[in-house]
C-alpha cells in the first residue's frame, strides 16, 4: 500500500481492504501511514456505496 501511495503522489491515499468482520480503511501519504484522513475516508465511502460513480 505504501508503494502505491508513493506512486500516486497525492496528499493521502485511502485503501479499503476486507477483514473477517467487514471492510477496513488504511491511509497513506507518499512517505508514511497516517492514523486518519477525512477526505480520503469520504471518497472511499462514496466509492463503497456507489461503485463506478453511478
């Protein structure tokens, strides 16, 4: 995830990943993992609840 965030070179990149109890989020900057990112969380929720932008 860190390498992909580095390639994306955005302020923060969120990753949705499956776990036994549902889905979880992790947030990365190009150089480190961060504890939380509001706008990346909102963008992830938008995609999760409305895939392919419909």
